[in-house]
C-alpha cells in the first residue's frame, strides 16, 4: 500500500445512497418486511443508509435463483471467468478509497485499516484471475487394456456464504472470488450492521465482472431468518456448499445443520492467540506487537491477542512499557489516527476496549503476579 494514500483526508460523512439497501436476487432488488437504519458508530446521529431486511423465504428465493443460473455460468470457459475476476479487481481498485471510507463510516474501522482491507479484495482477485487456466484434471494409468482414466474438475454448484462484520469486504472476497472463478453461483448473507458496505461491494462485483443475473445474489436478513432460509434451501437441494465466518457457537449450529444433509461446511470461527515473551525478546518489538495485535481491529479478529505470557525475568520491564503504550494509545474517531474503534451491532452499541493478562512464566509452570492481574 502507498503510505500516503492511507493518510489522505477522510470525509466526515459517508456518501449518500439513493433509496434503501435491499436484497438483490436474480439481478433485481427485493424489498423485505422491515427497514432499519445503519448508523455511524462514531456519530450515532449520522445515518449511513436505510436497510430493508428480508426473511427466510428471501434467502430460499436467492438460493433458487442461484441454482438456476449455475449451469450456464459453469458453461462459460474457466479462463473467461478468470477475466471476469480480473475486471472485478480493477473495478475495486478504481473505487478503493470510496469503499474504504464507507467501511470506516459504517463499521468504525480506522481508515488506514479499511484501506488495507479493500486491498485484500484486489490481491485476492489478482491471485485467482489466472486460476481459470489451472483447473487441471488428472490422467491415471488403468489396469485394464485399451482403457483411459481421467478426471475433470467440476464446480460444486451453489454456495451459501455467511460472513461477519469485523472484515466486511476482505473475508467475503476470500469466499466469493474463488467460488465464482470455479463456476459456482453464490448467495451471500453479510452482517446486518455492514449492509450498506455490502451493497456497494455487491454492485462493484456484478458491474465489474459483468456477472449474469442470478450468479451473485445478496440477502439482508437477521440470524434467525438466515438459519431458517438455509435449512429450507438445504432441504430443497438448492445449496451445495456453505461457508461461514463468525462465532464458534453459531458455527457449531451450521455445521450440525449441513451435516444432516451430508455436507461439510467451511467454518472460520472465533479464536484468541497468546504472545510468548522470552528472556531474549526485543521488548520494544514485543510491546508494539502486543499493542497492535490487541487493539488492531479493536480485537475483533480471530487472530487477535488474548493473553501475553511473559517470562518472569522480563515481566516487570514488559509490563511497564506495555502500560505506557496502552496509556498513549488513542481510541476514538476512526477518521483520525487511532488505535481502536467502535463497532455497532443491531440493537446495541459496543465500545471495544481490550485488556490482556500478563502471566509470569518459569519453565512449564506459571503464576499471576500479585497485585497485577492484567495490563
């Protein structure tokens, strides 16, 4: 990334949208049963957009549309689908700053991080654009005379993708780009509190790739409606693969649901990671790493830092430096140079702060330092 771009001025208000955000199925907007505002978590009086939420039948309708479009999409030669992916990448690249500003306005992610996330979409497209020429099959020696054995790679079919809001554009791209490249059609259910960003993402993909109607559908619905719609779609044979990014609790339910239909879901679930600080560690680097890993994305990453395990010989030094770094970290307006941000989920506002347990370690045993349970 160009460092200067990440520091460019960020507009204080998100771009205005025409009309409410709706689900888009078979290329047409589908209005839901109720509409809610999506607000800027840093300025709750600022409405980023109005969102129309569908129900279980909306999801099932989208799956049916995708199923009908899949055969024709798969019939397009894979190298041509790769060119469509290349065009999507260029479309995103040409609108990177605007999309990043929208992520900042709706999610509250600092602009520098948001711009880096948009870059992930471009890089994903650049990686997969050539895979259309590398969907190789195999030839296999036969034990029978005058016989030839060979394999072809075929699309799975229709893919349901359900994503979280901490990375509202990067993570969806990791699912959707390779799915489209391989000849699958997609039903995408983004996070409710990232609906406006998701609508722009969807439009850029469809317009940039020239995708036919029904190939890439987006559904805005709450969790219960999505689960019910997914169940209906699986029961009707409309969904062939499910990808989910979110909590372990919900992932367990989705894994169980897909298992009943003899499918294996792709599950990217929650997790926290420790940081081990050894006696020979560069403490300045360790503090810098702990601060970013814990505060970056407000700790809303599956790879975020949960616990710092510090050897007792450097524990006090690390804790002193870490406390100073935490005290100096700025939290607030995501359009400014801040270390953390605010995330708004439907029905509640959560300011995400972070604390880390610093344990002193000796060999394989460890103790909590008295009087200092956290940093």
